C-alpha cells in the first residue's frame, strides 16, 4: 500500500531534476496512494525497462495508482495506454504544471475528471520550468537546469520529440537559484540541459553558454566550484574557452557529445562536427587548461559502420585524450531515420562496444597513475569518498567532513579510484 506519492526515475540527470519538482508539486496538490514512473526514451531498451518497472510496481502495489510520465510517455503514449497496469499517462510539459497534479489529486480515487492520457504537442512549448526548484542533488553537489529541448535532429535520436525545441532559463533566474544554493551550503553546482551549448539562442541578445558561466562566477563569488555537464564541442563559444583558461572555479572536466570518430558515420548521424573538429577542440582546451579531462559518449555499431569506421572511433579515444567513456551499443529506435538504415550484426556491435570499453578503462588507468603524488581539492560526497576537480573518485582511510572541500595528496590507486 502506497500512502504518499512514490517516484521511480529512469534515465538522465534532467529526469532526476524534474522528479524533484514533481515530488513537490504532487505533495502540494495532496496526491496520495500513487506511484509515478518518470521514463526515458533514449533507446528501445530504455522503454522496455520502463514497462518492466511498471509491471513490478503493480505486482508490489496492487492498490496504488500508477502514473507514467517522461520522454517515453511523451514519444509513445500509446505504448503505456495499452498497459492495464497504468492509470494515467502525462507528457513532459504536463508533468511540470501544478494544475496537472491538482487534477490527479481530485476525487475519492484522486482521478476526478482527469483524462487518462494527457500528452500535448511538445513542439509548441516555448518556456522551461527551471524556476520550479533551486536544484537537486546530494548534500555536496546540486544540479541546476538551465536549458531543455533540442533543435537538432541526429538520425539516431528520439529525444527532441520527447523534449521539444530548445529553450533556455534566463541568466538572472539561474544566478538567483545558485545564490540560494550557496546560501544553503552547497559547494558545487552543475549546470544541466538536453543540449547545453544551445543555451541562450532563444533569449534576448542571444547570449552564449560561456556568457552564462562567466556571469555566474562573477555574481556568485562565494560559489567554490562550478561544473558544466555534457556539451557539443562544435558549439563551444569564445567566452566559454576564456572561462576554461582563466576561471579556476570552473572545474577542468568536460563531457563531450562525440558519438563517433569517422567522418562518414558522423555525416550519416547528422552530427555537426567532423573528427578533426573534436580533436582540435580537445587539444585547444588542454592548452588552455593542462589538467583538463574529458568524458565522451560514443556509439558502437551505428548502421553501415564497417571495421574501418569503427577503428576511427577507437583511435579517437587517444586522439581526443578521453578518460571517462560512456559507450552505447547501437540499437534501432523506431521513428528515427537510423532505424531504416542497413543495420550492423548484433555480435559485431557487442564486440566493438567491448573494445571501446577496454580502451576507456586503459585511459582511466593512465589518468589515475598520473595523479599519484599530486595534491587535489576534493569535494566529499560521504565521509570516506570525494571527487577531485576532474571528477575522479578518491577514497580516504579516515572520516572527512562530508560535503566540504579538503586538500589531500594522492598516495595510490584502488581499482578505478584514487587513494588519499
């Protein structure tokens, strides 16, 4: 029996951010005896896992009302409407509106006059809901949504149809949020979005992400550490490069949306960069900030990918100085152009993904070895574990002050972690 709303979050940090907002909206509305599933649509496997999770929740909570939302609910509401376990399906816009939750909370069974499926055209949305909350996270690190949606149409990606067109949170709103977070004791803030480097394109005077970063660092001088999440390197502006070079409070870790290392495959993906663009950006960033580390998303086995194409992705791991790899074995996503292209054999995809992960692990060990003997500022996530400026995990032998930043010298390595 579920007495208060419970939430299950699948997928990205932005989903987790929005779950936090939904928790507050549902509580304000008086919703009870409900379980909300915030879904992901990035792959067919993500949708399958959402359906599996819904069935599990129903088995364990036979009397609760199950509400499904998120990107999968937005892109294929009919999939969940066909499930007898699901009571309501609400879209990505509707889930951030107080009136949605007020409607769900009406009546003896909280259904009231609410329609079972509430999913409108996401492409008509022109604003974010970033004002709803001041960020979420652990006691040490907060995540702040500054952007939502995407104007690009990569051939493998369904996310624009789940998130809508790109829209930005005004800089003043972002700065005010971060000031409140710092006042509450947060030592690190991470800027998040679906297509973060498109921030500002829909705002007056079309500012760039670098302008926002510099403004935050100037107007919130008590913020010790600022991070930016996944970026599209081809869209990085001069102001952001200036911040990388001159602002020590901007952490030297960037996660790059690279996806592949072969020019022909990048074109078939409808990406906006070529391999040389990615390599040049990484080299420029390291020249400006020698301690810079990179993470990256890379897809293995994209349709039409040959062994030679794949080898270019494998070489890119070293050529872009990548450390933290997110490897995605390609799986066709219905409704995307790539799903209609000639597919790669599943066994080959699995083998290529494994080789990329091995290359990534090799780079991780190279990075860890280079840190031994160095002193770092480490933000404690719990009394025995924290992260360096480059987001590397560090273990301590004795308890440290949680959520604080401590200086320590790295003395060794344990698996994929440093020891201090």
